[in-house]
C-alpha cells in the first residue's frame, strides 16, 4: 500500500509541476506578445494625437506614411478603454478593407491592445473575423461595416465611429 501511495503522490507532484510550467509559459508568451506595445501618447508625434476640446469630426488629411490608421486606431482604442461597454462602428470602403486594415493591419486595432484587454485575454476569443466584431474584456465592442451598404449601420446606437478613406466611398464620388 505505501508503494502505491508514493506513486500516486509522485504523479500528483508531477502534474502540479506541469501546471506551474504551463502557467509560466502562458505568462511569458503574454509578456512577449505585449513587449512591443508602448503607450501611444509616448511615441506619437503631436499632430498624430486627437485635438483637445469638444468636436464631432476629426479629419486626418495627410500623405502616405503619416500614421493616419494608427492614429485613428489608437483614438478608438482609447475611447473603448475609457468608456467600458462602448459600441464603436468601423466603416471602410469594403468589409475586406475594414478587416485587413482597421482591425488586422500592422497599425490596426489589434496592434493597440494588450492581450489582457481582449475578451478571453486572447485574440482568438476577442476577434470574430467572419462577423467583423472585436470585443474587449470591459464590454466594449467594435463592428466593421462597408460604405457600400451604409444602411447596415442602423440598429445599435453607436457611441463612436471611425470612417476610413472616405474619399473612396462609393457615395463620395457618385455622379462624377
């Protein structure tokens, strides 16, 4: 009997050690994912930050490489953090543009958040690619839309919106 008890204890100790190692690995992976994420206010140029005061529209009219996408993504991320449960509409020329640039792009929303801020603490739980929805742990959510179907924005009352590349929206050049 003592032999079996010792064997069971040994297996339990190994299992506990494996759990500890798994937790450590998860922590290290999370640290690695978040290592390059700095506070935007510390690294942005002054003209890339939202203007102070009360305003309804912020137009970023600048050339290639200015950082328009990152500036807009960081502004949206800040609103989602500040107002838990916020609903933020993301409108692009096409759904593919919204997904590929505004969410998944190098300067998109996913690059703005640490894993701990995402629902389920990881991208797989937070980002529903097929539905075009990104969820934060604090209840804020982002939903992608295409300017090709503007009526789809009806329904939920959006607290904030980011319209990307509006000069290329179908209605922007209708009749020309």
